[in-house]
């Protein structure tokens, strides 16, 4: 296999892992704020920004790879992720959520800002969709931020090739098919007729003796 070729499923899994890791921390932060004094609630966007900044600082900034990429032995190309691109990566990947949360929290009565935020979010969703179609075709830059900055993933450790096994999936499908077959055939079994068979008579005799 060409060392420059990376499986699309690995790249997508890295993105999903990053989302899952962030969700674990942000959910924990929300639970802490729920039981904290109400004064801290209004600083939720700032605390969330601090948390996401720390995650970005100890992953992309320090290791040139997100935590999801590190778990799958991927990283950004060193030649592409220069200092100025690191700054832009932070501004594109971390800062927008803070701006959105701050507008939602502070300017809830501003209809114009809320409408502008809705239009912006819709536009971003369309761009995300277009970028995903581009990624499925080319296998490069699975996120919109990566595409805008021209960043691609590289193999961090060639000897750690991820293998995908479908044995457990086949077993689950066979078991599910068997259960469905049993469920469909049971209503057609004539239990009264089975009782009149020799085996049914045998069991009745044993029951009578007991």
C-alpha cells in the first residue's frame, strides 16, 4: 500500500473521535455548572472556550495532531501546518463556537443577530455537506477547516496499520436473521397437532405416570 494513501474510514473516525472527546469534556463542564452557583452560568461560553483551547493546545498545537488522529496514528503534514496556519486553525476550529454561544447567551433579544446567526449556520451546514462530498471523492481534508487551510492527514506510524474486521458483524447479522426467522415461523406451528404425534403421546404418558 502506498504510504501516502490513507483510508477514508480512518480519517472520518479520527474526526468522530475528536467530536466524542470534546463532548465528554463539555458535558462534564455542563454538569459542574449545573451544581455550581448561578453566577458561573453566565460565563459558560468563556469556560467552554477555555476548555476547547486547552484541548487544542495539547493536541494540534503541541503534537501537530488532534487526539482522535493520535489514537489512529494520524497527524497533519509538518510542511503544511506552519505557524500562521496554526493561528488560523485555532480561529476557525475553536473561536467560532464561542462567538455563536456568546450571541445566543447575551443577545437573545436581538432579532437581527439571531437571524444572521441562523443564516450563517445554514450556510456552514451547506459548506460542510459540500466538503464531505469532496472528501468522499478525493479522500483529502475531511473537515471544512482542513479544506480551507489546505491541510491533509499523514501516516504517523506506518507499522501501525489499522485492520477492519467484519467477523463480529457477520455473527450479529446471522443471529439477528435466525431470531427473525424463529419469530416469523412460530405463529404457523400447530401445537395441538404436535401433541397428537408419537413424541407428544410419550410426553403425555410420562406426565400421567408422574
